[in-house]
């Protein structure tokens, strides 16, 4: 399956066996996306939450 990156409009290849919650990355800009839904060969992605290190711990 193929979709477009929201940041740079490059193609993102999503494996056919991808599951909800899996992370995929744009090879051009490095943005990470989470698979939200797969319906009829169409994949819906959302930008993955970035976890920042907590220096206060």
C-alpha cells in the first residue's frame, strides 16, 4: 500500500501486513506515522506522537 507524507508529500510505502498501531516512517524527511485504520486497501495514518526525554527525572 502506498500513501503520501503530510510533511513533504513523498510516497510512504506501508507493508500489506501492517496492523493498527504500527509505526511507519517517511524515507525522505523521517517523519514517523502511526497506522490508524486500513480499509479496502486504503491506509489511514496520523503523525506519531514524539516522546521527549524528561530531564527532570
